C-alpha cells in the first residue's frame, strides 16, 4: 500500500491556509497540501480524493455545526488523524472533541510551533514517507519538531521548558503568561507531556522527574 503524502488544510481564512501551507512546506517539502474553505469542500475532498496523511481542520467554517460536523469529518477521514485548530476555548471543548475521535486540538492564539508539536505526537513516520516519495535532492525533509531525550523520554524543547516551570511551582495561567501562549495551549502541552511521561497528573510528573534537572 502506497504511503500518502497528502495533507488536507481546512480553514475559511485564506491567509491562515497560506500560513499553514508555507510552514508545512518548510518542514515537509515533500508534502502535498490540499486546501478547503468550507465543510462541504472538506467532505468532498475526503469522499472523492485519494487518502490523506493528515487533516488540519478549523472548527468554525461555513457549513460547520460544531462538534457534530467534526465527528463527520473524523469518520470520513478514515485512517487519517484529525487535528482541530480553533480560537474557541470552552472548558469542555477539548473533552468533546476527543470523544468524537479528534487526535489533537491546537489553539489559534498559540505559537506556530504548537501545531508542529501536535503533529509530532501523532507518530507519523515521516522518514518512511519521505523515502517512498523520493524527493528531489534539493528537498531534504527536516523533522517536524526536534524531540530531545530526557532520562528515557522524548520531550520537545517546549515540553522541557514547561516541565521546568512546573518544578518551579507555577500554575497554568502563569505558565501561559510567561510563554505568551493561550491557557488552552498550555493544557494541550501538559496532556502530551503527561502522555510521554506515562503519568496522569502534575504531582506524578513532578515526582517522576524530580532528579532529571539536578
């Protein structure tokens, strides 16, 4: 089965779509970006075009009806993971989106690296994809995000930074302020961090990593 290099970027703002396309081109020069500006276009792409590697979905576009529409996209995407990008930060939104199968949620108020971090957690085998597609010599695929090994765990530089702030006893709101990101972005990072550390809480994360940075 041929590995796909196609990424569906769905957002009704042309500038946002173009910014995502350009960032993906920089990190995945071999990837093929397909754009959609409405729920109808997203469903048409998923139902009539070849499979996608990944779907980046705006929560609010023409034709979208919130989480119920996202559930339809997840079902139509089949094996392709779906990442939702949104400016909405309702307390229960992350939970409801995960219930319908969304793999990651990224705040539009966050840093562009937050999207790369979210994609990196999906475990997409970029090396195998790049080898199969055989890019031109000028296109050398770079890793989507640098994962740094810390005592057996693979943590991004941002995750290590957040872990340091946790050890300083700083709450999520202060961490968000110091990193100049949205509170929801910090919560997403913590979810991924706890998953990588195989813990379920801040207290467990602190206990497990207490000696890492001594």
